[in-house]
């Protein structure tokens, strides 16, 4: 398939293809981070994860509309405000949902699956009633569109770079929070042994609520970032949910590092295969490989060694 | 029938209640009688098959998804069908009868479409169903509508390879859209190589099969053919492939939310469609989709369809004005919305030509039914239940509208079973 191309053309295509893989990787990390916290640390299967992401996307949409009408001079920077708002709104809704619904279901993990799936349907229909069934167009500031021209043939999309930076900062932020802060210590204590954690005076209900809210908030930031590369509509969240679970389960549910490793593996495999095969076949093969590896390592790539 | 009523009621009441009252009753009954006469032929005459037709009303069904993933596309069709029904009622109805509608929600779920169409046909006895959008939902309705001998008016452009005695296809079948589009790209733009890209389901795959055959026939080259799962949001790899293969034309049939991702990523990768290197020709992006994608991301792409909101003819100006007056100024009208609008009007024309609501009688008169007030200009029903219509090429503008740059001189003949293309 490479007949008739000069080696410099091939080199630049491979460079761009590598970049495509990296940007898919950062998309996966963004998608999966919120879920990994909720699923991995709390054992709650949050089927409404995609809808929380879309809530972030709609927040971005509203913010962009607000800046256009009232603060057009600051439009170039609205995206940062939108991300903060998306985090706060999704985290607030997450805390509310945890208080109303999730906390009653901690001992019935399969019921959380059904309950959050119901929640996702409610949220989708709410978006449909509020924003209309049609997708909305989120206008981006001029500087975020377009590409860096590295050489004649190599062009790196700016929004891809931007998503990468966000993904990286969130991954680092979550790492610091979980492994270098008092809050993180408490979360890990609750995950490892709830009764003992409570016995030493940790407010485990509060920790649960904060963790769920944090996961939802990160989903909101991811949703805001995805307005750059995907669609914003009532059921757009569904497009992300399968890949998200795939990444989290493949990485090993309780390991954040595992999530990142698995996101990297899946994204590189997929984008490489997409280049040589057709899109659908690439997906099929990726899934086959993942299934194969999970058969050998049912706990995922980086399972914590836990005493049973 | 009317006259006997007058004498009977006039006399009996006249005796007991005095002259004045009986006069009033008489006047009232006369008025009733005349309005009944204006209602045209008697119900027994126009409805021998137990449809929901009374002396002054006829009931039809509207069956689209107003919830679920497909609501985004189907709501425009519902609006257009309701508008057509309102307008027909305002101009005197069908055979003197006011159209009433029962609306059901297919909920983006194919079995629901089958169940609801059964309900419309068996319980509501509707005289016609305007509905369905995806091919999957049409295929779900098909056995039901054939079993109970109903009539479905289906608005979407689709892959063809179907011709039911119980369906009128008011959108284009694949050859009408594709052949005209490719011929235009070859003739006007000198295209020599094509890259076919679509979502992975029956419509894009069939469309690309037809496109490939046609391109081969013209002696030109297909340099790539790709499908991505529905809802796919990462197109970077295929964009790189396109950059490597340098086709003259990208022939795109990506649908739904994937469109947004595809065009945004194309733009981010530095592809400026206005330079037409490559030129992008789509058969799936209507004005409706552009609302979600954003006009600035699709500026310069071409679409091959039968209708664009910007069509410059008096019918269309009237239609667009009426649509915006009813549903708001920010509405956009895409190809399918217009095709949905044709449904009730074609049904009315057929019923009036047949002088009956009976499905079997309507079916006999379908071939040759015309609609001269169609927003797209003029349409006529072919024997194969599809429409003769013109195909146009539009160029997308930043404001989300298409500017028409070409239209076929003749009406394109619908050919749902193209020979050698299957």
C-alpha cells in the first residue's frame, strides 16, 4: 500500500499517525479517569457517566453563548471558565445523586448498575426537553481551531494538543490527590477496609460522597473538552460509555495506573490498526485482543494484590 | 338524508314549542344540511374498508421517534407533516373532510415502530401513516403494514432495493442522489479519484456500492473505501489515510453524531474545504446536521440532494415562510423535512383522484400523481412508488445554508433496483 510514496511522505504520515494515537490516548484517559475513580474506589458501576460528560458539554455550550452575548471581548478565554463551571456543576449533581440514590445501594452493586442506567435515561430525556433533541453546535475560539504546521506535510491539530494537556494535568492532579493528600489516604483506607477506617474516625459516608462528586466533576471536564472533537446532543454520551468501561476494566478496576496503561495500549493498537485496516475491523480486532487478555488476566492488567 | 331530517325535526318541535322556535330549528337544520352537502361524497361511498372516516373527519397516523437517539432527525419530519395537514385542513380538507391525526412515538426502537403501527392500523383504523425515518424502522413496519393493508408515506432518502405496494417513498432512493452527484463532480470539477467514507450500516454500504460501480463504469478510480461504527468519534487515522492517498473527491455518507467529530477533526487537521483539495461531496449532511456540526466547520463542502432550504422558487419561499411562522425563526429545513411535507399532499391528491379513502383504490391511481406546489419544485409518483425528482448540488456556507450550484435538467427517474449495481 506504500507504492509510489517518497520516504519523507511516509515519515510524515507516520509522525501524524503517532500523534493521532496519542490524542486518542488522551481522550481515553479523560473519559476513563472519572469512571476509574468511581468504579475502582467505590465499586459503583456508574452507567450515567456518559451523561455527566454531556452535562459538561452543555455547560460549555451555555458558557460560550453567554460570552458571545455579554463578554465578546473575552471570548478567546471562555473555554477555561467553561471547564471550571463544568467541573463544579457536575460535581454538585454527582453529590446530590450520591445522597439521593447511590448511598442506599452500596451493598447491592448490581442494583447500582440498573439505578444509574435509569438515571442516564432520565438525564438524556431531560437534555432533550431542555435543549431540544437536535445537537447543538459549540463555537470554539479561533485560536483553538486549525493546526500547527511543523513541516510541509506534518500538521498537528491544536485542539488535539489541548486535549492532551488537559488529560495530562488531570491525571497528575488525580495522582497527587489520591496518593499525596490526606483525602487520598482516607479514600484508600475506606476502600481497603471500611469498618477499620470508620473505627479510626474517618467519616466514610462523607468520603464516599466526595469521591463520587469528584468522579462526576472530572467527567464534566472531559465533556467540556470533547466539545472540541465530538458532538453535543442528548444521547452523545452513549458513544463514550463502552470505550470508557473497556479502558477501566482492561486496566484493572482498582488501579489508576492500570487505567492509564490500558488507555495507552488500546489507543495505540486501535489507531495503528485503523491505519492498515478499515475502521470497523480495527475495532473488532482491538476488542478481540482485549477479551483474550482478560481471559488470561481476569483482574485486568494491573490488579492490586488483595487478600480475599 | 339531510332533507328528511329537516321536515321531521321541524314538525315535531313546531307543534309543541311555538312558531319562532321551530323557525330557528329549521334554520339551524338547513345550515347543518348545507354544510353536510359541502362535505362531499357520503362516507359509505368513500370508505368501504372500515377506516376511521366520518362525515366530516378522516384520521391519519404520524409515527416518528420523538424520544431516543433518532429524535434529533425525526422531529423535523413530524413538524413538516403537521404543517402540511394544517394547510390541507385550512384549504378545505380531503374530500371535504378535516384531517385529524393520532401521533405515536417510535422511541428510536424498531420493535416499538412495529407495535405502534399495528396499533394505528388496528385500533385507530387510520387512513394513512406518515412516518419512519431509518431503514431499520421502515423494515420493522413493513410486515405489519402489508398484513393489514395500510399505506406508509416514508420521507427519508434511502438505499433503495425495496418496493412495497404499501409504501410511498417520498425521499430519493440511492441512485437518484449518487449518480447525479458523481456525474457532476466528474464533469464540472474534473474529478478522477474518489475516497468513499461512511458509517457502518446498510445505507452507506449500499450507497458506496452503487457509487463504486458508477465510478468504475466511468473508468475512474476508487482509492479507498472505509466504514466506521455508528457514533465513532475519532477520525484522525482516516484523515491521515486521505492525506496520503490524495483523492480528488471524498464521497462521504457518515451519519449522526459522527459527522460532528469528522468535520471538526478535518478542520483541525488543516483541511480547508473551500480550497476543494480534496473536494468533499456528501449525501448525508442536510441543513439539520449542520446545526450540530457548525457552519464554520463545513464551509465549502458539497451535498447532493433533492432539496435545499435556499431553493429559489415561489413554492419554497411560501413553504419556508410558513414553516418558520409555525415553528420559529431559528428553524432550518433539511431534505428529509421537505420530503415529509410531501406525504400528506400526495396522499390528498391520490385520495381525490380515486374518489375514495380505500387503500386498494388509491393504489391504483398512484402512478402519475403530481404535486406542483412541492417546495422542491415539482414531483410525480412513479409506478414503482418512488418519486421523480430533480437532484441538486449545494455548497455549504458558514451560515449553515447551502447555495445551489447545479441542478439536473430533467427529473431523475427513481430506480430502486438498479441493474448491475446490486
